C-alpha cells in the first residue's frame, strides 16, 4: 500500500464511518463508490474486502484509483482483497490496462491480458488494438510483434490494416527490416489484409538504407508479382539501391523500364541516377542522364533542385559544373531566380564551372540560362 493510501487510512479513521442504511439501494456497493469518489480509497478497499460487494463496486474503486499514477500501484492489492467477494470481469481488465498504457507501461498491460483466459475471459478486439498501439509507441518492436501474434492465435482477433501499419512502424523504427518484410509479405495476407504500394515503398527505403541490396531486389520483385505498379518513390528507392551497389547500367535501364510500366520517371528519379553516376566518378554518364531528362521536357523545381544539390554536394568541382551547365541552363523550372538558387546550394559562389572561367559570376550564368 502506498504512503498516500496510508494517509487516506488515517483520514478515514478520523472521520465518522457511516454504515449504509439497510433500505438504501445498492447497499455496500453504493458506499464503496461514494468513498472512492471522495478519495477515501483505504476505507473503500476495507469495505470491499469485508462486505459482500459486487464486481461493479470493485470496478468503481479501481477506476478511481487508476485516475492517478500514484494510486495505480495499489490496484493489485485491491484486487486481492476483493477476491473472496468480487471476481474481476472484462471491464476490470479494461480499466487496469488502460491505466497502464496511459502510464507508458504497455508491457504490463499486455501481460494482464494474457491472464484473462485463465479466468474464462477474453479481451475484445477494441481492447487488444488499444494495447497493441501503446506497445508500438512505447515498447520494443519485438514485444509488439509478439502481441500481434497473441491477438491472432490466443483470442481470435484478426489484426486490421491499422494494426499492421503500427507494427510495421515499430519494426522499421527499431531497424528490424527483415521482420517488417515478413509481416508485409506473409502475415498481412494471412490476416486477409492485402499489402499495397505504401508498405513496399517503406520496405524498399529501409532495405536501401541498410544496404541490404538482395532484400531490395526481393521486395521489388514481390511487389511486381502482386501486380502492384511501383510509384515514383518506390522506383527512386530501387534505382537508388542499384546506384549504391555500383550497377549504374541497371539504374539507367530502369529509367526505360519505368516508361514501359506506365510510370515514367520524373526529375527525382533522374536526380537519383545523376547523383549515383557522380558518386561513382562517372561525370560523363551523369551529364548524359541530366540531358536526357531535359530532352523529355522535365524541369527541376526548387524542392527537386535542393534535393539534387544536396546529393551532389560531395561530388566536388565537376559535380557542381554539371549542376550549372546541364540542368540550370535548360532544366530549371521557371520562377527559380538566382538568389533562390544560391540558397539551395548552400550560399556562396560555386567553384569551377563555365561562369568562373569566363569571368562571370555563377548567378550571371543562371540568369543567362533563364
């Protein structure tokens, strides 16, 4: 019992203890609820353990206790003292687990739910999903994954798409990309929830970040086998992975494959290939890819140019020259003025480039190109 409850006991002893009138409806139950409502928890717990109170009275006391994290620690002792008279029901567990989740102790809430079958009780689906969501936010991803399996196997609760998304978020947050792929490729189907493009996009990005290139290939192939047309972000992740492992020819072929698949590459995809070529030291190939984008009528707007400038910043003088000559001259969207360009590339003049050799500033080159 907590110190606060001990103080409550002393206060209870100093006040006149009025037994309920026999004719009062509810009898001890009403008195327990009244005591709990007025914060006299020790007196309510004592009455609960000595009088023949109902589960409803127990739940009233627990709900009052669980309104404060300081009193939450006293809830187990209240349950034990009430055991001879008031058996917990589904509402009892809902009160306790909700309080534990609010206190950021979802693992304890999950353990409580696992005790319910021994009392011939099962948590309802809404209750399970609330605990799962708290696990995904506040507990290790492995705990959330195990609880997802318990929902399915122990209580027959079929996880929803939102449940799978929450678990996927937790797994990717904890760097468990392989387990996340298993959820998307296998478990979602088993639960009757077909994975879509958003799930595969996230997996492709995670595998690329981990440099798990074989997994990138597997996830991309799985997406195509399911008849899912890859979007721009999924293609960017796949093309970027090809560049990261040095397969520049494959990345450039992928640009043509995207046309045939009905999702033509945009400036972001071309920018990924340009940056990959520069990173590999093949500035000539990067220039060809940039010119191909311009020939297709694509134009870099401010966000796309900022992303490309960041990717090329480590490429040195030749990369900056490429950015000036082959993109800004003909491939820059209208409305991007010289000052905006300088902010995008990090301020200051660019080193190298045609503008430097001709004695003009880079901003002048940009203005002339426009």
